[in-house]
C-alpha cells in the first residue's frame, strides 16, 4: 500500500507510491507513446482501462440506455491504472520514531477529455471543453462526500517534458487526505490578507490588473486571464473568476461556458506563441470540507515548460524568470487566434 510520510522540518507530506515502484534504470525508459500506436483511451479499447467511474454518453431518443465501458462516450473517467494513492482502507496515522506517517489513502482518477486520439483542448469544440469542466465538478462533488478527503487536485500534463506518459488528451484528479503544504501556504496567505484588509487578495488582483491592463492576456464576461505580477516561470498565466467564488464546484452554468472560452483562448494563444510547448495546468480551489469562504478565490494556473528547475531554485526556493510578465502578456494578448464553437 502507498504511504504518506511527513518531513519533520518543513511539515511537507510526500507520497511513497509503492504501486509505482521503479528501479534506477527504469526512469530513463518512460516515453510518450507515438501517435498511431495502441492507446487505451481510444474508442474500442474501453476494456483495457479499469472500469469507468463516470462517462457522458449522448442518449438517442428511443434507443436502449448506453452501456458502461463501451464506445459512444464524449468524456470518460476511469481509475488510474497505476494510482499514486489507494482508495480502500483507513488512514492509520502513526508514529515511526520521531517521524509521522499514514496509509496512502486517496483517489487517483483519469479524465479522458475526448475519444479523438489527435484532438487537443485547442481543437476540441467549446461544448466538449464545457462537458469536461462539468465532469470535474461532478467528480469533486462525489469525492467530497468521503470525509477522509481534505483536498481534490485536478491537473493536466501536456507533453513528455510536463509529465504526460500518454499523448491522448486527458487530465488527472487526485483526492488527498491532507492539505498539501503549498495549498496551506496559499490559503494562509490569502487569509492573512483578508484579516488585515477585509478584502479577498484575488479580488484585489483582478481589480488592479483590469485597471492597469499591462498584464492582461484576455477577458470575457466572467473571467480574466493574466500574467501574475511575480511569475515563477516564463509565460506563467492565471485564469481567475471576476466575481468572488472560493470553490470551483460552486460555479454556475454560465461560468463554465465562459471558462471553456477562456481556457481555449489561452491555450490557442500559447500554442501559437510558444510553438505547442509542453505545459502543466492546475485548478486551485478551496479544501473540499471548506468550500465557501471570503478569503480564497479559486483559479487556474497555466505553466509552460520552457526552463529547467535547477540547483539554485531547489536550494533557495527562488525562481529565475527570464521573461517579464508584462512582455509575456503582450505576446499572448497580441496573438490573433480564432475561437470557433465547433473546434
């Protein structure tokens, strides 16, 4: 069974994922599968994944109800075949001498965004992206019923350098029994700002950036896309709701429609400017057992893999970013892309 172990110095938990155990020689062998090879996420290969947890299948009037684990789906959720955490069992918190550990309890799921092997979020229709967002919401609402889980992280790795081991477009979800250290730091920073100013720091960022304009990439009725003032990575970009909302799963239908537009716009611009660079994209949201508060504001962080985290960064926690956010925002803002409804 996987384990969670706590660093006694900085309080950071790590996952020791025994189900993914590798020898030293194994690390150099992991490769992204070439397009055209066997893919377990494509139509007709449903039996090659673990049984699906959820899927969207259009219902044709007068026809039999769609069957699980068969073609005909538009979005499909399955357990990760090689999970970082296991869903069965108890936490069993315990001491290990001076150290702390617990069983690696959690959920690890794969959201297959499309049956089309060659499709990406930049080529998918807005409706399909919106369906993906609704699937995120459904999974969070389902998993938060399990009181063992404190945080649900949804993320996307695009490209081998960003950690993708299959090139069929997909996201991952991991439900954790603890709050990760970075999440705690972000929540605490936002809370301290609120206690001092009685305002949400993210709302203040939205208002100031709209007024300033130099770091704005795009905006629509519900969302603003911007280069953060102090980005860790070149072309790091955030998507934030314009109005305060602490939890992703509490967003409205109209917001998901406009979020699909915001995501596709950003990714199309980034693909145009950065020549389809690998990237990570992460949804930051409130802890699932504390979905509503006045100090936190859910958002999406997009981070292209353009530089390498090396010794200075690991040794200090500082990041060296060679591209000012104002310049990055200008390049993305001025990139002309057409966002069509159907792809």
